[in-house]
C-alpha cells in the first residue's frame, strides 16, 4: 500500500464516527469501521478511515496505478457522499488498490456525465488486523453552496468468499442505499473560500 501515516487525533469534530453494517449484509470478519472527519487547509476536508478485523477473510484489491475507474464500489472500498443544500451531491470511492473514482449527481442517482472532480490525496496503511486510509479532499472537491456540508460516510466490504457488506453512519429503512438522502447523517460546519 502506498504511503503510511500516523493516526492523528482530529480536533474539528468528535474523532471517531462508528459505521454499522446493514442488517441484511453482515461481515463477521470485521470488528468495526470508524471514520474521523476534520477541516483541512483552505476549505478542504480530511477523512481518516479505520477498518479493524481479520483482513485475511476479506478480499482487498491489490495495488494499481491511481486512475478513476467505474465500479470500485462493487469491491472493498471506503466512500464518502457530500451534499450542501439542494438535491445535488458528489460521491467519492477509494479502493485499497490506490484507485479512486468521483461522481457528480444533479439529484438522487441522476449522474452528471462529463464532470471531472478534483483528485483526492490518499495515504493507505495496512497493519496486522487493520486497514486505514487518510483522504484529503481539496476545497474544489466539495459541493458549492452555502450552509453546512452534509456527509454520508460509507464503506463496502467484500468478503473472501464473495458476499458484500454495506457499512454506513446511518442506513435508511429498507435495502442498502448509500445515495438515499437519509444517509447524509453528519453535518459539518465547513465554509468554502472564494474560489
């Protein structure tokens, strides 16, 4: 995995937000997933993901050149959905392969084509029983607008025997759906600078 980092305490918000698995998709090999969120730089955002568990029982993509491929969400990856008022939102996927993908949506699952989002900075760390990622998103990666930034913090875990498990800060009623408005459960009072 590229670039190890020390796990630093976050002071902007409470440090660890625990994700929970969707009740229909458990992952017994995962002891827990937590995310720390903090402001970074001039209006950017830093996310520290930490997965604890039996990594040998999970399917983790091998390292690859960082590009923006589709379908990272169909395998183990950390994710964030970002919305600031209105119906528009953005989605970022971060794979242990080092690959990432970013998408812009006009409204619920209405993807905007030909929109290129700014690249995140990713630092992965693997240790016995843990997988961690520090993501730094520049201010330009965040949705425009006024008011609080609302986040849906999510993770997809692919087990070695195939099934997927869906983890989130909040799950809407019914089937797993990271795009659902009710999943944007964390409000961050993050102001954007004039760009």
